[in-house]
C-alpha cells in the first residue's frame, strides 16, 4: 500500500492528532470529514487526516466551523488552490483585524483595572493609618405597642 493510501481507524487517527474519537465523529457529523466504512468500522484516508489538520489549525486560529468548511470546499473545487489561497488571505486579514480590536479593548480594560487596583490600595493604606473609633453597641429596641397587639392576636 502506498503512503498516500494509508488508512486510519478512529483510534489511530485520534491518537496521531491528539484528539478523541468523539472529536472526529463531531467533525464527521458536521460534514467536514467523510470517512469510509469497512463493515461497521470507520476508516480515515490521508485526505481525511489532512482535512483534520486544517480543521484543528483553523479552530486554533479562531475560525468558525462555517469558515473552515468554506475553505475546505474551495480546496476540493480548485485544483490550483488560487481561490482557496485568496479566501485564506481574506479570512486571515479579517481575523487579524478582529484580534487587533480585541487587543485594544483588552488593553483599555487592563488599564482601567490597574487604576481601580491603585485606588483600592490607596484606600486601604488610609484605613490602616486612621485610628479606629470603638464600636458602640445599641441597646435592643423595645417593641412598640402596635407590635405587641399584633403578636397577641396570632
């Protein structure tokens, strides 16, 4: 059998890619991979393996399953991979812009939290240096006559 004809079981492919059999079945259910059947056993081809590597890489980079599916469809339709490469470039540029915007928002949030942290530390320093007044306990309030009448009727 030639190397490109290699077949994998669910366990073998999952082990090789560091994922579970359930993960493989998930992507199969989503139509992103289409293993063959040998009786009741799923067998994955080199193509399925390559697609799983692309799927996992796409997920790691933050692409949605829809985006990954569109990319994989282009791979199948265009033997030159020109359309696929253009789509990839567009998706990557969009993802970079999205992550850059998230970084700006994250930096702003961190700056705000650091400011609140400094204010809280300053407030605690003031509290630690200010003498505390003794706490005076209040005497228990006497029940009102209206309260007594209400309790008597129960």
